[in-house]
C-alpha cells in the first residue's frame, strides 16, 4: 500500500513527534529525580573527612581557630556553629582554602563549645569536631576603663584607647533636675586611639554618664565623669558676610552661592560654596560681624557622593584680624601677611580609604562636622575677620568647595 503525504500531513506529523519526544524527556527527568532522592546536583552522598583542629588562640571578645581541612576534592567550606552567652545560635563560614576562622562578638569571659564541620559541594557534612574557646575580656570593657576626661569648650572631652579597632559607640547621658538620666548623644568610632568632645553644655558643673556598646548590642556598665565646661558661645551667622579682598576667589560659581557656607545646611551635596577650577591655594575672607576670642570651629564638607573628594579642603590655614585697617599691599605669595596666624589644619578621614571609597563612619564623622580647636596663643586675640586659605584639596583637585563653617568663642562686643 502506498501512502501519499501532502505538506499539511507532514506538519501534523512533525507536531506529533515533538509532543511525544517532549513527554518522553519529561518522564525520564522525573524518573531520574525520584531515583536520586532529591539530593543536590552532583552529590555523591559521601561526607568529607573530619576537620583537624591545630590551635585555638583566644582573643578579646572571641577566638581564632586554626585547622587543617580534609583533602576531599569536592570540599566547599568549613562551618563553625555555637551559642553566645545569650543563647543565640550563630555560625561562621570560611572558604575551604583558608586555614583559620575568627569568632567574635562575646561580651563576657567564659568557656564556650564550638562545633566545627567540613561541608562539600553536595552539602554533605563531616562528623563534628567540638572545640572549646575562652574569649578574653571584650574590647568594650577595655575601652570604657581606658577613658580619661577633661573639661572642654562647651562640654567634656573623652580620650580612649581601642587597640583592636572594635566598631563601637560611646553613648552619653546627663542628669536632669530630678536626678534622672537623660540620653544625649552617641559617637561611633573604630579608631585605635582618639578622643571625642561632647559639647553644647553650660559652663557649670555637669555629670556626664557614659557607656560603650558594640555592633552586636553588647553593652558595658556606665562610668560617670564630672567636669565644668568652658564658656563656648556660638557665633550667630545672621551677622556674617563675604568680605571681598584682593586675592580672594569667588565661592559663587557653577550655580552655587557663597552664603551657602553659613546657611545651616550641609548634608546635601548641592548646598555649598564652590570656586572655579584654578590652581591652589584658594582663599576666602569672611566678616563674622562680631568680635570674639575664638575657641574653635567646625568645617562641614560638601557631602553626598562628593565626600572626601572634589575640592573639599584637606590642608588649609586660618588667619584672623579684629579690623582691616593698616593692611599691607596684598602679596599673592604671602596671603597671611598682616594677618594673625591661627593655625594650619588637616582634615581627617576615619577609614583611611582612598577618595571615592567611604565607610558609614566617614559619613557620620563629617555629618557631625569636623571639629578644630585653636591653640592657646590663637585664642588670646580679638577676631572679627577670618581668612581661610585652602592649600590642598582632597583628591588633589584644583577647586575648593565648603559645605558649611561654624565658629565658637567668647564675644567681646
């Protein structure tokens, strides 16, 4: 018998063959899946050999476990499981090519068991090896015990040591009129040795109560420090203005305005004073509108994506005068000629990372304003006019931007 097929018949036959082939393939896949017991792809069902523990080095708030991983070809990672002093379950996982793992975050000294296993690519776990760790005193306690206080302008200065560079906060409260603790401020830091000034308090004996907290929520007890803040009056910016002098740069370029340097806003990167792109140094002269013996100042960088780059001052000089009478002819090579030298200052970046890379600590540090204190000699002069000379910008750019400036001191008139 001869079967004659036309083109329409062929199309139907092709469709039928595709359907049958697809059903067959699906059946095979389902059958294979059922037979494999739903295990991970490529799993051989064989667990790795045990991890060999070589040494445990106890550290402040934790420990480092040194080990030799098994030699299984499909080994993926090493996992340590444990409970902290609050009975919270935690895990630490490291690559199979690493020979140690660090456990951190303990607040209290003690002995804690840790289960260590090897895990392969098929998620098979080795037999557990139990090792005991005995964390040393947590960094938060050493930081609290290291604190030394000193009276400061408008508050208290707390110096501290943090040799492990733990990420912590210093949390300060004061007593109200009824003797109740009232929380005031937190300062975040990972600096090895530094200090911080809690400011904004009247010149009267004040009890400052401080505790330290780490990023795992562990807290110390409190310590109390009694100091009498030094007088520190905020210089009212309602009196400020630009005093255009020979050699000064315009800070009102590219759509910005110089008065944004004292308008009370700084976190927005579009709110700043901005010069043209010209070789440094760049200078700015301000009339504070009031005469004072100045204690200190804050410089706020242009923030956002421009933090620690794009013309934010890195090294700069401050000069001052009570009046502008009798100034010598301006000399571009000596912008401070005829002015009182009040200091050379360098901006600090907590993380130390290159321009373009910032940590949360960097952002918080600058959002609070970078605090600079004039030395004793500079504080003896009556000052109304300020000259800022930017010597070097972050990222070495030939431009200067300033988010905000603020000054404090004792008014003369």
